[in-house]
């Protein structure tokens, strides 16, 4: 069983620190690539495999936006891991 808790790391290719407009954090869980982007004014998005699945706005700052998106990602991955696997397609006789 793979871990469902992402280990977030900043994207080193983007500017970070006080002057950065957007910060991006990435994590990999199994074969899924997770990305969180947050802005200093408290907006952010969560993408899994390139598809946006969550967005927050009007948070106090980027840290609060990150915490909310991180929690959402962990809940999403737990639910996904707990979901039963789809049954394999049965061959049909012709």
C-alpha cells in the first residue's frame, strides 16, 4: 500500500520568498502528481495530474490558503484510496 499523505516541496524553478507573486508546491503520491499554487493575497488552487480540483480565495494569506488546500488534498487522496477498485472488464463472447 502506498502512502496517501503527500510530502510537499517547493518548485525550485519558480521564484520564492517575500517578492514572489505565486508559489508552487508539488508532491507525488503513487502515480499522481499534486500541485498547489498560492498567492500572497490568500488565493490558491490544487491540481491533481493537471486537473484543477479545488480553489480557495479570501484567506488571510498564502499560508492559510496552503493549509486549506493541503487538507483538501489529503482528504481527497484518502477517499480515493478507500474507494473500491473498478471491476475489470469482462471479455464478451462473439
